[in-house]
C-alpha cells in the first residue's frame, strides 16, 4: 500500500468506456483549482490515439492534457505514465514515461503490465510532492474480471494509492441502474468497499421522474448517489478518442457563405483534436467524412494523422477516396495533409523495417514531390516554426511521427522549424505544391494558433462572401468552457461529501 503523504486523492472509475470518466475528472480538477487547491490529474494507463507532446518531448494522452489545463498546470508524462496506441485489432505501441517501449500483441502486454507498477508508483509520488489533491482516473470498467489479475489502472491503482472511488454510469445509454449494480456485484467485497458512491452522467429529462429509482438503487446497493449530471450540448470539451458526430455535423446550417471543410475520418485516425479550433469558428462548417460516406464539394479537404499510414492509405484506395482526392486537386481545391496525411500526399511510402506492414513500399497519392521512409525511432517535440505559406509569423505546435519525408525535387516548404523542445534548429517542414493549394506538414496543433487559423481561413473565403471576423483566442475559449463545465458539475454533485472523502484519504 502507498505510504501516506500530505497530498490527498480521489479516484473516478466507470461502468465502461465513454461513460464520462475523463469529463468528471476534468471538472473536479477545475473545481479544486477554483477552490484554491493545487491539483493534478493522474491515469496510470490510457489507451488512445489522441496524444500530445510535453515540453520535454514526452508523449502522453490528450485527456490528461485537458485535465491538466483544467487544473491550470503544465502537462507532464507523470500524469499518464503508460499510453497504449492501438495499431491493429490485436496489437499496439506502448509508450512508457513518454517514450515508445515497443509494439506488443494483447497477450504479451497483459503479461507485461505488472512490471510497470513501480514506474506508475514513482509517477504518482512525483505528482504528490507538488500538489494538494490528485484526481485519479480509471479505464474501462473495474468489472472486467478477466483482466483483474494484471490490472494496473482500476482497483489495483486504487489499492496502491489507498484511494476512495466514485463510480460513474451513463444513463443516456440505458440500463444505468443495472450497469452500476452489476459492476458492484462483480467486485470483491474489499473492492466494493472502496466505492463510496456513484454519479449518474448524461441525464436528460425531469429529475423528479428519476428520484424513485435513485432511492431504490441506494437501498439495494447501500451506495449513495452523489450526483446526476445533465446531458449537455453547449459545453465544448476536447473528446478523448472519438468525435461526437451528432453534435458536430449537425451543429450549423450549411449556408452559401460558410467555409466548408471536410476531414477524412480514417480507420486509425489520430489527433483529430487538431481541428477543434476550426469547429468553433462561426463562419466554418466542419464535417468528418466517415467510412462509407462521400466527400462532397468542400472548400478544403484535410487528411489527418493516423497510427498506420500505409493501411489507411490502402483503405483510401480500396473505397474510392483516393480517386476523389485526385479529382479535388484538379478542381484547384485546397487539400491539406497533417502527419500521416502528409505522407499519403507524397509519391511513395517506404517501410524497410516492417514497422506498419509487411509491404516494403506503397505508392502515394502523388500530389506532392515527397518520399517518406518509416523509421524505427519516433520524433516527439514541441516546436516553434515560421510560417512560409500564409505569412502568419511564428507558430507553435508539436511533432509525433515515425517517418522521415524528403522532397524529390526543389519545391516549396510550409514551415521553417526554429526550435525543437529546448534546442534551436533550422529545419524545413512539409511541402507545398506550385499552385499553393496542396500542402502537407508534420506539425500538429496548427489551428490553435489564432493568427495562422485566421490566415488559413481567409485563403478559403469566396470573393463574393463576407467572412465573419476571427472569434476570440482559442486559449480564452477553452478557459471559458472549462469554467462552464466546472459550474455545471459543481451544482449537480454533493461536493461536501466528496471533500469529506478526500480529507479522509
């Protein structure tokens, strides 16, 4: 058991994935910060393709970055010491303390997990030395009894750090009482005792109709309901690992003056949070083209990052999207590739070490004079770069890629990187076509740069349409949304009960 320190903690677990654990943790981080505490998020193991690079060049899950922002602190890999990035249905790259440890199939990793406990313990201790409260997040469900033996993220973590647990269930999916009660039933008596109460998330309707069910649940399980969080549409918090299509694709009417941007939702899409700042702009209609849907006639098409560039490129060819992209290029439309999308726009992709596939070489879309080679090592840096296309000045972002792209002839580049992590450099990034309409880059987070976003959108504006002025800075926008989330949760949970739990921990 973890030795007690002055730092207190509380843990949020869920009845399953996507029930709202990450959002509740983010809200609590903001609430505790507002109440004057030094607070940090912690998730010992996260499985996600949305990742971020810290100032020291470490890779971590995006959800913990959002939670750190809610807490008002700089994200560090200690907040997410183990990150799993699936590359297939049965295999994944495992990131430990921000660096790739290797590729594992599911069984090998399941056996390896217990060896990571010391690293997880050390990361937690590092955070405990700097904070008053740590809000711990579980993963999936603690009732996955087949995984209990080698668990490192749910009840094992709660035991390791002697943490009280709150269980979250999603009522919007239906059957929330059975889901909560069934989860409790599958726990051992000792584990069940750690759960001090439950929160019901994503509630729609009249709370009076729900109250008899709450009372009955409390009587059956002897666990108090600590809150019922309403379903919300008007608070925009970055999604952890999937796009909310209902909220996004129907968000605004498609009038003639809107700039229409479409993003290909690749089977192994990563870092789709790159496009959140575009979605909030009042003059932009952002649509994700899901597998099986057609590319319409957007002003700009974006091919995003992916965990497996070659397999997703083959997907584009198999289902006709590659032909659609080529047709768009002939219409002189703007096509942008980011990271894996940039690699696809080139002439060829080589995989000499079979990192992604058994194919040693595949033909790219041929829209940029670039050849890419997939390498054994991963480049992870926060960067500063000078914009060479839209003249927006210095931009900030980050790189996460295992490929190296070289131009096959003298061609334009998109950015001149002047700083990687803390090191001054002079590196040309990306490629741009002679027309200036097709461009690719390795830099994530571009659209969080307000001036770059403005300049980029201005190049898409039709001469006859008036484009709304640039909205507020993305940083201020996020801060307001975090405060709105904290306010909603604060007024719908028993915060006094939660503080009592923390003080007893």
